[in-house]
C-alpha cells in the first residue's frame, strides 16, 4: 500500500525512504529541499516539494496513501516554515493534512516513544519508533517492519 515519508530530505528520512523503496508498493516523499528531490526520484520515489508547515501541501501529497511516516526532526530543523512558529504548530498542520488525506496509519520517528497528541488523534492506527540509542539502519528497518504489518495493534520495537 502507498506510504509517504514526510521529512524524506533529512538524513534519517533518506535512510527510511531507501529501506521502504526496496519493497513492493508505492513510496512517496515529501521534501522542502528541491535538491533532495532528484536523488529520491532516481530511486523510483514519487516526490512532492512544499512547505512542511502547510497542511494543504501535506494533504495533497498524501492523498490516496495508506500510511505516513513522519520524521520528527523535520518539524524542528532549520528549514523554512511559512505557516508555523513552533514544532507544535507544525504537528497541528501535519495532523490536519493527514486527516484531509484520510491516512490510516502513522509511524512517528523521533526521540521518545510517544506520538504527539494532534497526530495521534488524526489517524486510526499509529506507532512510534524511538530513535534514541538506535542507528539509522536499525530505525529504517523497524519502520519498514511496521509498515509491512497488517495491523499495528500490539506492535513493539525490537529491544
């Protein structure tokens, strides 16, 4: 089923996108850096370029995708955000965009194991991948594993 990686132009997002691209199914990437787009396209990834804080950009890029993988760092790094002054504002925009796109599954990737409240309320299924203490390959493998599951109910990270 189609999956979109929001923040695919972060180092971790690129690793996750590569892991997801090695499987069957459509992989999409949402980036703010146009320079990152061609590398992703060369891997067969469908790319949308936009403002990570604009809910309408997220909604449009995620339409007809089943799952969204969100890289937490993309709400806090140095990229330009026209519609948000804080990471929580970005989270709210993402939640609005995911609801509009009718995303069914959210995989949150960042430090800690908790999906921010607005995002948790935006999707029927969700899981968090804690990046603390794991290398990017392990994180990417865990995201791919979660995306492959029929249901996230009871899914846990490998210890």
